[in-house]
C-alpha cells in the first residue's frame, strides 16, 4: 500500500474546486456585506468564473471516481445557467419575503456544487454524496421562509421523502456492491457483461431501487407526489431553481448510471421506464388542468416535462441522450422565465399565486403578459418557440429508435397540456382586470426575464447551436 | 429559379412581421397612426406580391421564386421556400385579404388596437409562410405559428362567447396537427433524414406506412378544411371572431387544410390517396349536403355563412379526391372562389354589424330600401355563393361536379343536389335580411362609407373576372396539376396489401 | 353580318347604364335607354332573319371561357334558322313589352331598376338562344332564371312577391340540377360541349348503355331525359310547374314577356335544339310527348275554376307549353316551334290585356268582381277577344294553324299518337271554354266591382294600347306563314326550320288530316258556345255544377293540392331535419358531445385525481413504496 | 461461519421495519428514527459484504453513510424545530396545509 | 458453532429492538430502545471484524445523533405526546406495503451471487488492524469523497443555523 506522495492530477476538477473555494469565500464575505445585492452579484461572478474554468476541464481523476467529459460539462452548463437565473430573480423576491440573508446565495452555490459533483460522478459513492449535498442545501432553501408554515411544511415533506428515497438509493448501492464487488460504474458494467449475471433478480432489484431514488429526484410519476406541495410551499425563487437544477442533475445521474453501469440491461430498464414516462406525462398534464394555484400548476407541468425528457432516455443511443439534454437546457429557460413572471406578481401584501390573479394582466401590464405568453406557448411546444424544438428533437429520437407510438402518446399529452397553459393566456388577455395589480420589478429580474425570453425565441428559430452542442457533448459520453 | 432580383417570398413573409414590430413601438394612444401604419404595411406587402402574379411562368410545373438557405444543418433542415401553380394564388389571396381586413376593422376595433394590428400582420406573415414553405419543418412551424395570432384574434376581440370559441379552435387544430407532426417525423426518419418536400416526393413508401401517414395528415388537414365530422369548431370560431378574424379564417385559414391535401397527402402517399378516395368522397358529399341543410336552421347570420363554408369546402375536397384534372383544378379554383366570396360575405356582415351590433337575422329585414348599394353588393356575393354562371362560383363548382361525376356517379349526383339547397338557404337569407318590410331598427342606418365600398370593390372585380374569364387563374394551375396527377398515377408502386415490406410502424 | 354580336350586348350595355346611373342621373328617363337597345336588337334580328333566309348561318367562338385539361369550352354564337326565329320572337315581344311598361310602370319608385332588369333579361335570353355550346346555354338558362327571380320579386316589400321569386328560382334549380348532369353526361360521352361536334357524332352513341347509379341505362335516353329535366323545370311542365302561377306576383309586363313568350319557351327551344339526341331514343320522345299532353290537360282543368285573371292565363300558358312539348315529343319539332312562335303573340296579348284591365280596375284581379268592361275598354276588349279566338283555334287565326299542325302531327305519329290527339283535342275544348269564360265574365254582363272602381274605369293610355294592337295583328297574321299544304299553304315555316330540326315523320291520308282538323275546330267552337251558354244565359249554372261536383271543384280550385304536397314531402322535412336532426342530434349531441365531452371528462378526472394528493407525507411515502413494490414484482415475475 | 445470506436477511428485515415505522408512525421524530433504522440496515449489509468479499470498500461507504446520516439529522431536527416554532405540532399529518 | 449462536442472538435482538423502536408510544422509550439497538449493531460489527466502525457506531450514532434526538424530544410536551394516537389512520396499509417490500426483496435476494473477493482478507485486516486499513484506503483511494463529506457537514451546520436559530439578524 503505497502512500500517496504526489498531488493527484486535479485539472479535471478545477471547476469544482474553484466553486468550493469561492463559495466559502462568499460565505465569509457575507458577514461584512451590508447590502445583500452585492452578495448576489458575487454569486453570479462566481458562477461566471466557474463557467470559464468549465471549458478547459476534461478527463478523469481519482481513478475514475470523477469523470469530466462533454456529457458532464453540458449538464454543468445547465446548472450554472439555472443558478444565475435563479439568483437574479430572487434578489428582489427575498427582500420582499423579508428573508434577505446572505446564506441563501451560499446555499444555492453549495447545491450547484452538489449537482456538478453528481454530473461528473463516476462512482456511486460520490454520486450519493453529491446528491446528499445538493438535497441538504435544497431542504434548507425550501424551508427558507421560516415564518411561513407552508414553507416549513414544504421542507419537512421534502426532507422526509428525500431521506426515504436516499435510503432506497443506499440499499441499491449496497446490493450492487455485494453483487459486483465495486461501486465504480465502468467496473460494474464490465463485471455485469463479463459474468453474464445481468438478468439476475438481485441485479434487477438494485436497478429498480436506483429507478426509485432517481425517479424521486426528477419527480417521475409514482414518486412525484412530493413535488406539488414542495413547489407550492417553497419560496418561488427556490421553486424555480428546484424545478430546473436538481431535475437536470437527476437526469444526469439517471443517464450516467443507466447508460454506463447498466448499459447491457438497456432493454430491461427501458421497459420499466416506458410505463413510468407515460404515467408521469399523464399525471403531470391531467392534474395540472384543475389547479387554481399557479405554482402548483407549474409544478405539475414540470412533472409532465420530466415525462417528456424520459422519452429521450428511453430512446437511448446518441440522439436520445442528446435530445434529453437539449430538452432540459431549453426547459431551464422556459421554466425559470415562467416562474420569473410569477415572482413579479408577488408584492407587499399580494401573494399573486392564484391563477385568477392574472385576469386582465395584458391590459394593466402588457409586457409582463407578453412574456408570460411566450413562456406558456413555449411550454406547450408551439413552433416558433424553443419548447417545440426540444420536443421535436425528442420525438425524432424516439421515432428513430422505433418508439413511434410513444411519440404519439407524448404528442397527445402535449396537446392536452395546451389547455391549462392557454387558460393562463386566456385569463391574461381575454378577461377584464379585477383589482389594480402592481408588479415588483427590478433590474436583475428584468435581465433574467430578458435572457430567458431571448433564449426561448432564439433557440426556437435558430436551434442548430444548441443541438450541435448537445450532440458533441454526447459524443464524449 | 428566381426571376426577380430580391428574395420575394422571404420579403412577403417577414415584411408584415417587421411592420408589426414597428407598430409595437408606436404609442398606445396614437391609434390613428397605428391604423395608417398597418394599412401602409399591408398595402406594401400586397404590391410586392404582384410580381408573383405577373412574372409567374405558367408553362413549368417546377417551383418558382425558390430560396434555399441552410437553417438547421444538424437535422438537415433548410429554409426552403418556393411556389408553384397550386400555391401562388393563395399567397395573392392572403395579401389581398389582409389589406381588406385592415380596412374593414378601421373603427370596429376599439380596444387594444395596437395588438390587433400586430396580430393581423403576424398572421399574414405566417399564412404566406405556410403556402410557400417547401421544407416540412418550416411548413409545420408556420402551420402552428398561425394558431397563436388567430387564437388571440378570436379570444380578445371576439363576441360574447369568444373564450370558449378560441379555446375550441386552438385545441381542435392543435390535436390534429400534432398527429401530423408525428407523421412528419416518421417520414423524415424513413426517407433518409430529409425534410425537403420535393425530395420526399421522389421516394416511394410501403403501402402500410402510406396508409397510416395518410390518416395522420388527414387528422390535421381535415380539421382545418373542415371536413364533416370535425367541423363544429368553425361555426363557433366564425360567430365569435371579430370581422377581420372571421374574414381571414374564412378566406385563407380554411384553405390551408385543402392545400395540405394537395401539397402533401396526394403526392407523398399516392397509393393511400387512391385507396382512400372513396371514403373521402363520401365525407365530402356528406359535408356538402349536411352543411347546406343545417344552414336552413340557422338564425345567426355569421353562423349561417360559416356552415355554408362547410358545404363549399365539401365541394373542394370532392374536387381534390376526384383525382382527375377537372376535379383538381376545379377544387383549387373553388378554394380561391370560396376565399373571395365568403370573405366578401363576412366583410359585408361586418359592415352592417358595425352599425346594428346584431347578428340575429330576425333583427334585419327590408335592408334593400334603406341600404340599396349594400344590397346590390350582397346580392352579387350571394349569387356567386350559389354558383350562378357568369360569376366565379359556377366555374369552380361545375368543374368539381364534372370531376366528381367522372370519379363516381353517386358523388357527382349527390354533390349536385348541394347547389339546390345552397340556392335555397342563400336566397332565403337574402330575402329575410333585405326584402320584406323595413325593420324599425334599421331606419336610421348611416350610408356606406367610401372605405367600405373600397373594401368590397376588389372582391366584386374578382367575382366577375373569374366568372367571365377564369383562364387567367386556371392557366396558373395546368402544369402543376398535371405534374401532381402523373405523380399520383405512377409515383407509388402498386398496392401490396400483403404488407411484407419491413413495417416501420411498430 | 357580324353585327349580330350587338344583339345581346346592346341590352347588356343598357342594363349597365341603367343600373349604374339609373338612381342618380336618368331616373324616369331610363326607359329610353333600354327601349333604344332592344329596338336596335330587333332591327338587327330582322336583318339577321333575312340573311338566314338567304342561307347564311354563323357558328363562331368569341373567346375560350373555361379550359381545364381536355375540357375546353368557349363563349360562341350560332345563328341558324332556329336561332333566327327565336331572335325574332324574343326581340319583338321584348320591344312591345318595353313600350307597354312605359305606361304600366309609370311613377313606380324602382322605375329604372325595372328597365334595367328587363334589359338584363333580354340579354340573357338572347345569349341562351344564340349559344353555340351547352355551357353557354346553361349560362343563359340560369341568367334568365335570375332575371325572373329579380322581376317576380320586383316589389320586394310584398312577402308574397319575394316568396314567389325565391320559389321560382329554387324550383328552376331543381330542373337545372338534371340539366347540369345532362351537360356533364354529354361532355363525358362526346368530349366536348359545342353543338356542332356533338350533333355531328351523335350517331356514334346509338345503342350504347352506361352504368348510371348502379343501373344500366341507354345512353341517348339518359342524356335526353336529363336535358328534359331542365326543360320541365324552366317551362313549368308537370312536376315543376308550381312556380309559374305564383310568378304572377310580378308586374304584368314581366308575366307577358317572361312567363308567356320567352323564358318559359326556353325548354321547348332546348328540346328543339337537341333534337338529334332526342330522336335517337324513342322512349325519351314518348316521355316528352306524354308529359306535354298530361300537363296540357292538367293545367287546362285547373284554369277552368280559377277566378284570378292572371292565374287563368298563366295556367293557359302551362297548357299551351304542354302542346309544344307534345309536338316535339311526336317528332314535329317545327310544329312545336311554330306554336311557340304564334303562342308568343296571342299569349303576350292576353297578359297585356289583363294588365290594362288591372290598370283600369286599380289592381283588381278577380274576374267575379269585374263585368261589363266592354263598354269602358273597347280596344282592350277587342284585342282580348281576338287573342282568345286565336288561342281557341278558331280557323283563320294564328292559333288554329299551329295547334292544328300539332294535333295532326300527333295523330299521324302512330298508335300512341291517337291517344295524344284525343287529349290534345279535349284540352282544345277546355282552352276555348276558359278563354271565353274570361271574356263573358269580365267583359260582358253588368259591373260587379265597387262604385269608385266603376267610376275609375277608363281605357288604357295609347302607350299601352298600341302594343296591344300590334300583338293583335301578330295573333292574326302570325299563323299565315305556316299554312299547311292541306289548306293550300306553302308550310314555309316548317320548310324554313327543316335544316335544323328536320321533317316530322309519320304519314296519314288527307282524309284523316281533314277529320282531325274538323273535329278540333268543332270542339273549339263547342267550347266557346258552352262558355257563352254557361256564363251569358244561365249565370247560376256554374255555381250549381260547382256545388254538385264540389269535391272536384275544390280539387281544381286548390290546384290538385300539388303545392301542399311538395311542402309536406320536401320543404317541411328538410327544415325538420335541419332543426332537429342536425342542429339537435348529430351536431348538437354527438359531435359537440364528443368535442366538449372529452375535455370535460379529463377535467372531472383531473379534479377527481386531485384529491389523491392528500398532503399527507405517509401517503406519499406509501405510494413510493407501493410503486417500488409493483415494479419489482412485475420485473421479477414476468 | 455464518453464511452471508443470513446477514442479508437481517439487513432487509431491519430495512423493512424501518419502512414500516416510517409509513405508520405520526410522530415526526419517530419517522426520523425509522429512517435512521433503514440507514443502519444498509450499514449492516455493507459491512457484511465487506467482510465476505474481503474488501474494505464497504466499510468506507458505511463511514460516509454515518457522516451523511449525522448531517441529515442536524438538518432534519432544525426543520422540525422551525416547524414546531410555528405550528407547535410534532405530528406529520397536521402539516398538510397543501393538498390537491 | 459458537459464532452462529452469537449471530442468532444479535440478529434476533436487533430485529426485536427495531420493532420496539417503532412501536413505543413514548418517544423517550423508543430513544432508549434505539440506544440498546445501536449497541447490538456495534457488537455485530465486531463479529464482522469492523471494530473501528463499531466504535464509530457507538460514539457517533449513539453518542451524537441520539443525543441530538433527545434534545428535540425534550422540546415536545411529552404528556400530550403519550396520549396522542401513535399510528396514522390506515396504518395496516403501511405495514402491508412494508411486508410486501420484504417479500419481494427476500425473493430477489434468494438468487444472490456474491461478487469477486477483494485483497483485504480477514487475516490481513486482523494483522493490520481495521482502523489502519480503513485509514489507508480512506486517505488514498477515497480522498475525493472524504472532501465532499466535509462540504456536506458544512452545509448541515449552515442549514441548522439558518433554520433553527431564534433571531437571525439582518
């Protein structure tokens, strides 16, 4: 047993290391910063710096435990984007909610760090730790409105069910460890292929336990029940962050584990995922129709979008994964944009969460209404917007792999989804305003919305940039 | 090849959108400026579209004024535009109709004037896009993009029950077109990863796949036409839409369904189209008679004209699925005629609706004495609608019945009964509105403005022009329809019902 | 010679001038414009007649109208003997009606509109007559239908008038339905719609059969019958005659022009023009003959009991048209056209006479309320008398020659002909009876109207009586051009039309010809005598007969309840279907049911599923555990 | 030598008891302890694997699991206190303000 | 023979104690039962020659986490807790689900095939002592996860303060 003498090669780890150090520095600085906007600004600068390091890093470290390839950097890009946008829309918001503590931003950074670790985890242990790091910071963020019982309830539910799910994950890990003697994904894949023990019930058990844990994380159908309550209870900016970042991380891990470790069992776990995906789309779309609270509606819509992204995973292959990643990237902008508009309605003394609060918004605030219209149509998947491109790529991948009927089912569900998205547009444009609605806008918030709208429209019209990026990312997989 | 120096089709698509963007920045209170700007843009687009009419080469079936730029290389999608005999007339119709819509809603739109004209102009861009797109992705993009402005047009400026009508319109069309989306993707993956329609047309597809894809495309186009079972959105959308909305809906939107059959279903799935001709003919005949008979029971003016559109479009689909040259050319010409006539009828209804704010026929009567010029205009359009020879309706209808008769005698005969019922409900409508004693409500009616006369004038000219000398319009279509028929007869290999070919649809 | 183009386009120009500038500029001078146009057309028509007599016929295309694949049709003109005759008839009667209308329509608020429609009608009729292909014929066909719709519904404030106009147009459309299909069948069999090639290669289709709606039908018969459908619709023959009596709602000059002389005869013209096709199929010929005969009798019986002067004359028109179709049916197309030619004069005269009576009686139409007008309106009386003599077939008058020709040709055309002859002769009796019933009831005896009506009685102004006189001359002299050889005449009319319609076949001895002529004359005079006896001697006899045979009387009075029959069979069920079946069930319940039902179902499903989300953490955890259990169980045991 | 299976059965038994506890008990803290039970069950199986596969990875993982369990405990109890401060209840089924 | 005896005792004790933990109405009783349970688990670890972990189990789990639980339990008013309903309404469903899970797991574990054996046989571990071997692996092969755990603990501290501290100044 040689003792490690020289420093391990950490070039691949630079983004994570930089993120950790700067997050800690931010934590310290926060003590001295009076105006919290500066903390937010610093958080964004940190994100930018990490983004800068992201491009350079590729390769593996710590004997395969840390893999930094195209796949992980694309996902890290999504995490950073969602971090920046969430921070921008939460500056004004947490001041209104009077929880304007610096820790909010550092927790955001830690959760992003957790996601980045998950994305580039080559070993199940590191994956679990990354997941826990992200989850813990999210439990706290969900309960950030200490005075609001809804927020407490949200964090409690998220915590209990999160712990429950990670217990299943651990049980699965122990099972795999028992069967293959290793927790390294590539080694597992190699072992399963070599010893032909792939279809052993115990392996299938661990596969299913992983499906449960990751299903919980991306809020797929039977494991989705926490999402509506947590999304509704948590502060809206956290909900925005939560509905994009962790979901993408969940998919990153789902992809990583199932395509490398259980690559051989593709047929089996695809068979498991198909009913799951259909159930997720069904639950997400159908239950969203009768919602009255807009955050809850968007929660169900994000469940539905998880269902659509699952199709990419089921299709598998280069195109399938690329379409999933592309969809999640576009989904990040659409969703945070939509939540951004929801946040604008939140002013002193006016919650602005009920759908009926949006009546006549087009008359009182035409710009806000127009933005919401763009996001709603993008979420439905109507062509000139990015939502359509995302779905189109997904269905193309599915049809290429012969899942035409699945694409058909998904297409029908996205038609059903048109109903509740359009209901919002209908409330805004076709109803007379009841009370005079004031909007709380601020410069960063404006920037975030502008970025989101431009992204949604630009990708909608010129999607080749993102598609190429996603394709190149998968090539490295 | 592109005879002109500048990319005419792209300008036609993006000029209105640009105009809409300009209007966006006009102040909310300067309504007059907004209106004039919108009118200027729409006229400019119309003027720009005239070269399409004059410089069109009537000898070749190939696509003209083509433009092709790489758009999304990773999916092999090109921004590919072009027109041929079939689609050029529709573009001209769209540009003309938009000008008239801007004119007609001059002072009938009171609220959110800016957004209204933006929606109309964006609508125009999308419409032209649909007719000139030759890349499936681009086609689908315009096809769906058109839904949004129309949804807002009906929903925001519509009548009392507008919200229900708007949502119904949107969902009806969306459900149909998403099935087409899957169809497009299956085509894309089977035909070697290309969206280029012209390339797709050269390939042959197994019958079983043609069958399923035909029905997928049918879902989208039948809703738009609207064919018999899926037509119930039209009366609601028409009655609730503002005048401009129902004119665009009647004149152009409905044509996209039939255009879709012509451009996609027939050439791409020749065997399936031939096999499905009989059910299609039955549906069309049902639509003709059903639409006509139901008009007899209507009390709302716009709803009656809407149902008459169902009947007229039944003729068009009959023409298309007669699968012979007279039927096809009659169908295309009838689409233009229907656009002109029904568009004009809705313009006229708009004119009196601005004055009386009522659509119930019982509120009218004896309008001829109060409003003679208007009565004359309406009479010409009524006669054109019932297919009086010498006016435009007859030429199209006669060719269709001729084509239908050759295709199947039953279809021809039953379709011909449509003209009887058509005459019945239109003349009965005309009598209840214009003849009999003058209704007290109508006494103080203000005469027709010059603006309104100008709006209806082009329609009158077109009605007589197509009626007396249809050759100018028919000559556009000959080569393209000929080409389409050749593809139909030779394109798909013979029908192998055994389905032994690798079946793509799992 | 090529100024024949002016004939139709002058009235068209007059129409546009009147309709565009009528209201503002011309106002009450508008009759000059259309009168000038129609008189010029008449002059050119006469010149064309002489040129055609000289042997020159014209068949020229103006421009190609519709081209689609191998379907090619153009707007073209064919001037031959038949056209020449029709030109003369149309332009003459039209001019006289124009003159008459100046007086009759004086002071009417839509004065310019009336003359504009008259010009448009003249244009359409001329286009119909001069067409050289079936599609332009169809164009003229529908255009005249349109003008009759305008003119019948001229006083559109009156519900009965606009209803009558609408009814006329729709019933014509029933006819045009068959006619259109006939035109299509012609194209499908001959590949073109132009007369010359069609009639040239007509022998090729003899004996051919075609599958029409499942049953094998003989081709020429099918085409002939379909074309005949149009004729029945336009010339108000039996099944589709209901619109003509109601058409009397229109101004009387209109009835004179359209519903006596020109439009209604278009059907006969069509049959005559397509005689090569009709001749090929004996069954079709028999159908035409039978329909003609039966309609003649049917209309004749109804006319007996009507009291409205214009309705009587209208039914008499239907009856006389029946005669013309009878003639064509037995192959004597020239006889049919000859009767058309003579009928135009005396029927127009009868209508205009009725018009001047109405004018005098301030719009009163019921002959029972008239009486003794002879004294007050001598000119109208004598011209009316002359027309009645002519229609009753009193020898020497125009009606006698044409009707006798028809009856003789019918008799001579074979066994069925004898039956047709019998019906024809009986109808001649009825014609004479009801014609002279009007004379005796309206003009003789004492006045039964109201006092100030009597006071108001006066002869019509000169502008109205001059046309009456001219027509009277025509009613007298028109027949002389076609005096049969039996009576020493040269039968010039039949000879003139021979190249187009050929000679009537069927031969019979002179004796039979004399027998038929004499019996017809006896019946005619008998009818007059009977009318005189019934209405001059014993005015009460009519009521007693009506009383005893009340069932038949009521049947005839209600026009055999045909209108009510159509209403119950066609009109009311369609409306019922429209209201209840479509709006009610299929659209309302089934389609809307599905269209609204599905989203509502999803809505209820959604709100039902919502309360599965109870907000209890245990429940969520339980669902997760259950989910895991189910997946594992399935994977393990499958 | 005790066969590996028995250990696995033991760990799955404890795991299931933990799940049962989580699903049935109303008191949050007991639910929390049930989660700890489940984690301990996992630890048992990991250690037993490490012993029978004679490989130390299992024990390292147990080490990390315990550390994470500690962190979770801290956060969990903080959440419970925060909730308790607002709603003075320790029962989960009273915290269901959000449903549907 | 001796080892089986000890295992059986420990296994039985662990299962019974864990059932007791989840069924006591008084949280403090279940806390104490849990404590005893942890001792038995530690004993089990010793039989599996993982002495270091046994120590950790006792110190960290029993010492730190349970104590933490105790503080929070003391917050509640025990009297009201004693009398309140212990189980949720449909608790049999929960038990049924758990049992279902058990059956399924056991069935799938029947065909369990252990993986390849590594290099640290029991003799080596006994020779090098468990703590040393663990330390070696931890700080060579598993250095990276070790650092991540430190981050997790940091987040735990921040979270606990943010959520639970009485007055957060701002």
